[in-house]
C-alpha cells in the first residue's frame, strides 16, 4: 500500500525539523526519508524555526515551514498549519509528533474538518519533576492534552513505560502501539579511530565522560556536572549540545555552576555537533552519561548502545526501558549527584565490567532498534488506520 502522508512535527526540548538539531528531528527526518524512498508521498508541516526556506523539496520530501510565534517553554503557535490542513484533504494519514504543543493541538482540531486518519507519536514530553512547567503541564494534560490523545486513531508510545503513562493521560489503551525510535545501524562503527579527535581536544591522558543533548533543565546536566566533583578518577566531562529557544541562559547557568563547584577545568562545552562529528566523540568516550529527569526513549542512549559504550543513566521511564541495570548499563537516582558519581566510578575503575555491559548494549541495539524493523511497525499502524477508515465509510 502506497501512502500520501503528512508529518506534523513539534517537540519538547528541541524544535521542529532540520536544520534544527535534536533527537526528535533526527527521528522525523529519517522516518520521512525512508517513507519517501519506499515510494510514499511525504509532506512535512513544521514551524519555520530556525528561519529557512518556507517551502522546499529535499530527498523527495515536500517540506512546508509556517510562520510561528514562540510561547513559553518553546511552545510554537502556527495558525497557518491549521488552515493548511483544513484546506488540504489529499492525505491518507496524518502523523503528529508529540501531543503537548499548540501546533499539534491545532492539527488534532483539524480532524473535525478533514476527517483524516491521525497517528500520534509521543516523544516523552510528560511531567516528571517539580517546576513551573510541571504545574502547567498537569493542567494541560487534564484538558487539551487529554483531548488531543483521545482524538487520535492510534498513539505510538516509544516504550512500555510510556504506554502506561499515555493511557493514564487519556489515550485509549486499545489504540496504543509500542514502537521505539530507530537508528541507522550502518552508520555506527564501534571499532573506529578516535585518536585525531582526542589529539584535537587534548584528551590523550584523560578518562572521558560524554553527554549528548540539548542544554535544558529537564536534562539534569547540572547534577552530572556536580557528579564530576565527586568522581574519584577525575575524568573530563564533554558536553555536546547547546541551547534552544525558550531556554537561553541555561548554558551560562551550567558554566557558573561548574565554576562554583571548582570543576570548570574538568567540564567542556563543545556546542552542537553534526552526525559526522558525533562519531569520533562517541568513540573517544570511556562512558556515556544521561542524567535526564524526563524522556521518551532517547536516541542518544541508543546511539551510545550501538557504539558499545558503558552507560550511566537515570532510572526514569524511557531510560530504564533501554537500560537494564547491571546488564547493559547502570541506572542511578535522578538528581542524585553522589549516586551518579558512584556509578561512574564503578565503570571507570572496572574495565571488565565496562566492556561486558557495553558489549551487551550493542547487541541489544542491533536486536531492538534497527530502522528496518521500526519502519515496518509504523507502516503496519498506517495500514491499520487506513483500513479502518475505509470500513467506516462503507
């Protein structure tokens, strides 16, 4: 079955579609490209953030970027997207990414007018720690968020723990499908050479902890920086990623925090990396750390698994779906710098354990997260909603 598909993309923590940088953007761009390569007609509707061409075709994907207004916490308001969906009914499936933003609430509302089948993938933007945003999300999830989930024909959860949460938030249990994000396994070369990267950054004689992600509060980076103070082996922490709209100033907060703790010489902010730049960073790392408070199923964790890295991650939904404590990585308490430091020390000091967990992590990545398997599962969901629509029209 060949589909005409509209992809509506909005996200918490990293905005929209490339050239914007983030795990969700990687997921949506790769999914769109693979669908186009398989002969499907794919149109992407997204916010024009950062500023780019309003309309262009890239790799067979028709990309439409709409003017938007930035609200609190990177919440984009894109009325043009809503009117475009109402007027254009030439799609078999509309696939929305994330449910907690105005753009996607409007996409869901358009279903009242165009009656198109809609699938939503939740990327884990679910309350998980105390903040002003946490209070707002509680109110939102009981109102607009709940309505948006109920309006969907199918809801894709990235992991079993997320499926349980989405059901509590209002998604119909019978309409939830569990499909993890995919990674391009052919792009990962765990036996690659990192000597040039280490020499470029002066890393030859240091143990390296790597973090990859946007610098926003929910990622918990301040606690990872604090953990560096307590790690006995005195490693160097490399932070790959930068700020995004709605959270400007957080990197300065982290830099100031490192100085307050006396570890500013042991923490380096490297900014955003391209896909090609990321590989030598992963290869150079002795272990990967993911201190987040809220996640869906992080692509960066799957990437670290594909490289066979020792991983220390917080014990939260999403992370713990991929990382099994003591089997393919170690889990620590979120927001607990001392616990995080102990787990980091354990992996750095025990190279045999680090190798054992890393080898199992790579096997798990190959078994569970290859894009071929993920794409087939998503296509099965599309086929199901289209057939259900045909039956309802008879």
